[in-house]
């Protein structure tokens, strides 16, 4: 996310790429589970259903925030989780982003 995220924003795209232990992009086209796990500034975890950005061969997944998702100012974290046919469970690196206040 290149722009600042403000509290109560929605429509913000959270995107990441799934890579294996050798840093090789994982084809997630056959994924049975695609999730983005958010960690709020208070340390609570919220799991959201995500989707592929294309056909899944590029390993990229994303979640677009809904109204009410980003409801706290502070440092947020997120991690992607993808399950492939029940035999492989991949998680992305943990990323952080800041949520700032509004004027009003």
C-alpha cells in the first residue's frame, strides 16, 4: 500500500505474493483457502476471505477492505494464508501498515 491509510477508509487493497521457503512464487490457482489475516493495533486477529489477483499463477492474492474493517488508529499487521488442496499450507511474510487519523 503506497498511500496512507486513514481510519474508516474502505476500498483499500491489501495485496501480497505467496512464496515458498526458497523464495519462489507459489502458483495458487488451485487454492482451496485464500485468506488475509489482519492484526489490529490492540492485537486482535481478524481473518478475511481474499482472492487471486489474476488466475493465481503469479502467486498474488488480495483483499479489499470493507466499511468498518479499518476502525483503529495505529500499526496494523497482515499475513496471507493459502491452502493448496489440503496438502500444503503457505503463509506470507508479515507486513505492517500505519493507519492515521482524519481531520474530522
